[in-house]
């Protein structure tokens, strides 16, 4: 399959209402040419609506959409050059695998010979070589999703849209398909917008992630940036686990109670500030305390064994709860503190991030 020329997508001021519901609320978004961008958000946040606007199945109330230099809002779906994969596969059960994969080519009136070559190459790309004559009902869930994927790329679209394509698969298969989809994207290079509500899937697959809530984009950033430097509580809470401690502005930094907090990053513009603590970045302190660490006195509420790691829940002197995760090596679990024990918890200044409350 030749590499189709990828196109950037430009969304400006798109709003879509259903009665009093703002499914999309003045959304603007730039998807770079050839990028794998994920829309991540809870159920009902507007992800599918935005994808349907890109595909042309939903007409927004207002706003503009460009693919490259072309305005697309009035262009019919089949003229947009967009491949689409749905959660429920949407395959034709009475057709063979090849019949399904070749469907977009028949719509485009491609000759049988050329279509056969294209179908074979698409099936090869999704590792279903030789499956062309099988019936759809003979396939497993994972194979059906591969057929749907082959069908979406067979006409070499310049833009690929996927709406929770892996959510019907079991976890092992989903993990493998995430990596395969990623490799396929690297091979084909088309601009891809992917929808999921699964934060780990988004972190695994994406060049960039747009976190969506209530029809708005809360933050758009690369996976590591989103995890390390979320802009508000909603994003911090939706991606990864964290505890939040109330802090107050103090000059150019912040205070937790009477303690001046050591940190490297900036304090955001917000009236309500929170210190975000990722459990794997917080530490249970035993020996000497390094100078570049914030130290909290705490009382253990519960210690939980989780195989590869432990999770320790504790309360701080102000009553805030905090969770700390640590690795377990053979024999080390028994020596850990238990409920009621007093402990010291540490957070390195590089791991100390203050965020704005809000976003939800
Ligand atoms: P997501 O894909 O993130 O779960 P959707 O885009 O499907 O969210 O929905 C966003 C909001 O718009 C929800 O509140 C949903 O109920 C509403 N909505 C979506 N499509 C329709 C529709 N056709 N009619 C009425 N409400 C809709
Ligand atoms: Mg949806």
C-alpha cells in the first residue's frame, strides 16, 4: 500500500447542541499532518459527536472544519476521503471478508483487478492474509475488528477516524491490538483521530491526547506532559491516580499548612490550588531525609498488598488522605508499617506539582 499524503485537520469554534445539552461547546482543535491524536474523556463528554462532525455524519450548529486548505463542513461524508472504524465493527454479516473489505472500492467503482490487489494488501496489513473467502460469522471478535480496520484503510484515506475500536475485545487482545494499531499508523502515516475513554490506552497509543469533558477540550498535550503536568484537577484525576492536598499561594510558591512547599514548576493562575501527589512518586521514608524533599507526617490507615507493589493509604495532620505506592521485593512486605503506625512520607521537589482545582 502506498503512503497516502496526510492532511492536517483544523477545527474552529464548533458547537453542537441537542436541546439544552452542549455535546460540543465551542471546540477548536488542530490535528497535525500524520499525527495520532486521541480524544480521551468520560462517557457523554462529546467524543463521538466530534468524530461524527469530522466524518460528516453530524452537522454542527456553527464553526468550521478544514482538511488541509479545504473547508469541509458542507462536504458529504463519502466525499471527505475519511476512513472510519466503529466500536461495533459495523460489518455486513452476509458478505465474505473480502466482500466487506472491498465495499468502499465498489462504492468508488474501482475495477475488479485493482480492487483485488488492494483488498489483499489491506488484509496483509492487518495480518489476515488468506482470509478473504471466509464468512464474517466464522471470525473471532479480534478478527472482525481487523476486517473493519482493513475496510477503513483499503481506499487509502488521508484521514482515519476510530471510535473506541477495541472496547469490545478482552484485555490481552486489546493490549496487543493497541501496539499493532500503533505500528500500522507508523507504516501508513495517515492523520488519525482515535476515541477512547481508557486513559492507559490513550497513553500507550497517542502522539498527543486531547482530554474532553462536557463538550470542551480541557487540555491537549503529549502523553508524558499530560501525566506529569496536568493543568487542572479533572485532567489529573482522569489520567492516572492521584491524591490532592489543599495548598495556599505564598509569594511565588505555595504553603501546605505552615510548610513552605519546595517545587520547580510554576504555580498556576487560580484561586483554588491543589498539590497533586501521584502514588508512585510519593515515598515512604525510613532513613535519612534528602534535602530536596517535602516531608509530611502521616498516620497509616491501611496497607494493601497488590502483588508487584503495595499501596499505603495514610492521613496527614490536616486530615487529607494520601496514597503511596512502592515496589515489593521478596520478604519486604512484612516489614512495612500497618494501620495506626506513624510514618513520614516524602515527595521530591521535581515530583511536586501544583495544579488548579476545577475542570469537572
Ligand atoms: P461520548 O462519545 O463522549 O460518550 P457523545 O458525543 O456520544 O459522548 O455525547 C455527548 C452528549 O450529547 C451526551 O450528553 C449525549 O447524550 C448527547 N447526544 C449525542 N448524540 C445525541 C443525539 N443524537 N440526540 C440527543 N443527544 C445526543
Ligand atoms: Mg462515544
